[in-house]
């Protein structure tokens, strides 16, 4: 018997948006079941240790004592009291986390977390992220973007290229003359491929033009959305006949004085030799010379203030004074000396963070669930933890047998599946009858789903 349509996410016609975007931000708080929620955008996931300390203070003084990491490398504060918005805004403003109050919800910029850090690193596209953020915050028209519109900047290793960007820049590093001999790493000036939505075509542009071209592509989307009358928030929501393609963006770039060459079908940031570090894997990242970075994950995306303060102290004490948040709900601490890295990683292990790829918490995620979300059918975090304590990250199994190893596993409390991974993943969905397990992804068969025996559901 074919499965019910509710067993997996379904393709749907683009919605007609007849209301404004209510996506939460740092100033527009969202009322949740556990109090108010603030989402602080961190372009490229970048934080100074001072900014990180301010976020810890905000979570401690105003929230529930925890920080949540999102799949876009942002931070959420939960359990905020009624009327604390002004005090929170003042803290963030003083820390430089609100460069523009009118633009704060649209600063959605993902960049390769290890760009510029590992031994064989390709282009440091994070410079593009800083330039793009400045351009966004200076653009009047950009304020019309929704809080869901996403820019993705991939440094060539292919780690973030497939994470659902509306406008994506894929670096094409080209070593400058003489750099191969002396080991100098190429910068992002070599060039970039610009893609919009799911269009397989791309535009090849010069590296220095990349941030300006990304903003021009976003403005082209706003023009297409207005012409369609659909109120679309994302490129993929544009209705038939009004879709945005690379050719459409090429015209917008020409109008802005930006040169672009059309590429009919571009590889989506596929990594090439030499091998690059896996930016989703926790552990020690070897950089050039004596440099090391620590990459750790937050179990189910949540950190206590104490864990967060430890990360900040390590960044200040042995690191470069910076933190980078990743779309895998992790944190990277750059700039540690090789001698200090193992000791500091051991401290983070003792503190309960995920510090190695063999951890059962690696690749395990969950939505907020109860009690924080009234729409959730259960406390999925408690259920996922109970399943892990019982020896498995997945309750039940797929029709073909055990779940494939190495895939992300994501527990959801309702059909919305908030924060679920991209690509292929194992969907553990709460239903009235228990959890339903399915393999979800572009190549997964519709029959790959089965209702699992109900786990120990939390009240």
C-alpha cells in the first residue's frame, strides 16, 4: 500500500503570500509557548568574543539561560519576558550586532565556516560576506526582502552550496602568478559563479564584483516578485511565468555595470583536489604552520550559558578572539596554537559539547518541540535523547532495513519540520500514532517510510 501523503514533505505549488513576513528578528520578537523568542542574524556566523559575551549576558539576564543555534548560523534567545525588547535591543546595539535596525532581519548570509582556516583552504569568501552585509545595510530597496531570503557564499569546497540559497556565490579561486611556488593561498579575486534559486545555469563574474552582483540579483528578485503579484518571499516561490533565471539576472547586472558571462550548466561548488577539511565534522582543524581551529557542535543545537562562556573564554585565551557559527549548529574557534588545541578540545568534551565525529550526537538534530512550541505533538528533544540513551538515533527502521549510516537524522514534532536539514536525511516525524521514519531527499523513493513503534513520548 502506498504511504499516506503525510509521510514525507510534499512538493507544492508556490504559495500566494497575502500577508507580511512575520519571521522573528532581534527587534520583532515572536511569542512562543515558552515566552518570547529573538533571532539575531550573524552574517557568515561571525562573532567577536565581546559580542559573544553580550549574547550570554542577554540569555542569562533576559532569557532562559540557553542559546539556540539555527541552520543558518544565527542565534536564538528563548524564554524572553514580556517588555524586555528595549533592553535587549540596547545590549545588541552597543555590541555592534544591530548595524541597521531596518535591515536586521534580512542579514541572512551563509558562508563556508572554514574559509581561510584549513591547510588546503580555497578562497576566503568571508570577505565577500562582510562587503555584502555592508551593501545590504546601505540599500533602501533591500528592506523589502523577507526574513527568509538567503545568500550563500561557498568557498569552492561545496559545503554550503546546496543549502537552499536564493542567491549563491561559488568561488572559483585562481592562484596569482608565483603563488604556487611559495604556498600563498589564492584570495576570492579569482572569480565567482552566481546562481539564483534552482537554476542550473550561472553567471561568471569577477571576484571584486561578487558582493555587488549578489545584491543586484536580490533586487532583480524583488522586481520579479512585484510583477508576479504573488508576494513571494523566496526565489523558489515565484509562480510559473515569473521565475528568476540567470539570464534575467544578467540583464540586471549589465544595468548595474557589472560584467557577466553566461554558463549554461555549472557545477554546484564540487570540491576538487587537494582535499579540504569537512566543515560539518567536529574536531581539530589543521591550518597552515602552527595554526589550529576547534570545531564543535551543540547537542540538538542548544547551549547553556556556561558552555557558551567557556567557548568565549577559549576564543579569548588561546584563540583569535573570534567565533564562527556554522549551519550545522556548531561553533568554530579559529587561531589556536597547535599545542593548546587538544587540551582545549578536551575541556569542551567535558563540558558536554560534541567534539568528535564518532559521537552519537553528531548529525542528530531536532526542532524545538514541546514545551517551547505549541504546535508540536511531543517533547521531541527528550524523545530523541531517550532513544539515544537506548542505543539508537532512529526509532524503528526503514522498509529496506536499518537507516543508512552517515545521513543526518532529524526529529520533528509536527509536519512543518522546522529547521530540517537539506539534501537527503532521515525524517523522524511525530504523529498521533507515534513516530514515522522516512528517508527524505531528492533521490529517495516515496515508499521509503514506515510507522515506528511509539517511543517513550514525553508528557
